[in-house]
C-alpha cells in the first residue's frame, strides 16, 4: 500500500520537485534546502518518503574521501 504524506509534506515535496526537476535532479539536498529556506533534514525526510533520495546529487561533503573529512 502506498503511504500518503500529510499536506505540509506534499507541499514541500512539490517545492522540492520545482527546484530539482528543471535541472534533471542535479542538485543536492543541501542546495534544495538553501533554495527553499528549509532545513536539510526536512528535504531529506520528504525525499525519502517520496523515494527521491537516489535521484539527488550528493552534497560536497558526501563526495569527499573519509581521510579528507577527518583532517
């Protein structure tokens, strides 16, 4: 059964789609959050619920090797 989102989450999902779709999902959750003025966690949570997380580009921190993060 498909899980339905609450109305505020659907509204945020639409706003996320408005930012990401025109650039073929070539943006990260961090960039979307900054563009929309919301927390990164909210963007990631809604993207997980909509099963969009794998569509997003990785953030800069996610692409760094572990040894560079530890430095």
